[in-house]
């Protein structure tokens, strides 16, 4: 999985006044959990653009005074009025411990059902995976090559390499639905066939 580097500085004071002063200065207060003790730090709001405002999944390398922490974004809070970032929680990664995180779904292949006029519906745009940090995928591949009209692709049919999908077996990743045009054409064909059968009689 691709990693983003964010440089910041550790915070000594974590009170409301200090936090407000940081936000007023265009900084985002953050915490890294998962280690021996929480690490409080702040970084420029602009540094989070490629991490927060993207459909892609990333791990994060937080650099604080030369010390590096490998982590993932765990929770983010936005200001309800301005929509600016209020606070971010990170979770520190350990090479030997599995982690659960959401990654985007990437559709591959060509569906025979879509070629016949069906409509592809992506039921799950992101899926939860569990893996060691080194095995976290950039995306989960949903191959639709075998989906006929009306078929569904379940998580059990998704190929997983060195990671597990944390969803029930009956979770539908995507499906090919019969479009209105295709349904109308099928109905008209059925009517024509019925009419032809009556004439033969």
C-alpha cells in the first residue's frame, strides 16, 4: 500500500485553549494511538489534503523531530460549519500485528450482462480488509467478467492475496441489474413471440 509522509511537531499542551490556538494558526491537532502511550502532535492543515480528500487508501508515515511513526488514519472530525478538519486520530502500525482498514473496490473485466444492456451497480465502494501492514492492498479487485444479466458478485468470489475480507459471505460487492430498456425489449420480444404463436394456430 502507498504511504504518505506527514511532518509535524509534538504537542506538550493539549488543553482547549492550546488546541484552539493551533486551529486558528491553520494547524490540525492529532493523536497517534496504539503505541506504549498516545503521541499528541500537530501538522499543517494542507499536509492532509492527499490523505483525506481522496478515494484511495494510504498508510501514513508521521515524522516528528526526526522520529518516524507508521500509522493509518483511524478517525477524523470536521467542523460542522466550516467543514475544516478539527481533529485526526491515527493508529500506530506494528509489522507483526494485523490491522483492519477500509480500501476501495476496483472493478475489472467486462461483464457479458452489461454488453447485453444490463446496468452495473457497485454495492460496496469500499471493503474492510485485515492484513499485516506489508500486505495491505491498495484496492480490492472485483472481476465482473462472468456476471450475466441479473447476476451478483459476492465477497466469497473476490480473490484475496495475503489479506482477509471482514464481511459476511452474503455481502454483495456489485451486480448487473436489468435496465429498463432491456426489460422493455424483453417484454416486447415476448409479446411478439406470443403473437406469432397465435397466428400459427
